[in-house]
C-alpha cells in the first residue's frame, strides 16, 4: 500500500534539517539579544543547518517542501548573529568602562 490515496499525488516531505535550522535561528535571536555570545553560537549552528537544508532542497525541489522555512531560517540566523555581535561589543565596552572607573577611583591621588 502506498501512503497516498488513489488519484492524489504523494505529499512532499519537509526538507531535512529545515525546521531545526529555523528553531535554532529564532533561538539565536532571543539568546543573542539576551546574552550575546550564545546567540552567535546558535546562529552559526543554524547557518550550517540552513546550508545543508538548502543543498538538499536544491538537489531535488520536487521531492521536498519547506523553501519558505529555509529562507526564514537564513534571515533569522543573520538577525541573531548581528544581535549577538552588537550585544557582545556593548557588554565589552560596558565592563571596560566599569573597571576603568573603579581603577580610577581606587588609584587616584
């Protein structure tokens, strides 16, 4: 027996790793905005999964579905990467200024 009913075309499968790439891309936005570095890591993993899903989809687009999910994962992972970089730089500047101020207060004459 086949998985589809008579007269109807078979349903396409979701491209492998597409949903995982989207999930990690959205998580990278949240973690990138909240913590910085974890967002960068999640974004890098999401981009790797996105490239893999894109390659599988492009190899046989008639067999798989989920092109919009793959594109969304690509865009969200970029956003998460940018947020992670910006927040990491902001935290680095904040702590540098904080310790410079503490150093100035403690050691001024």
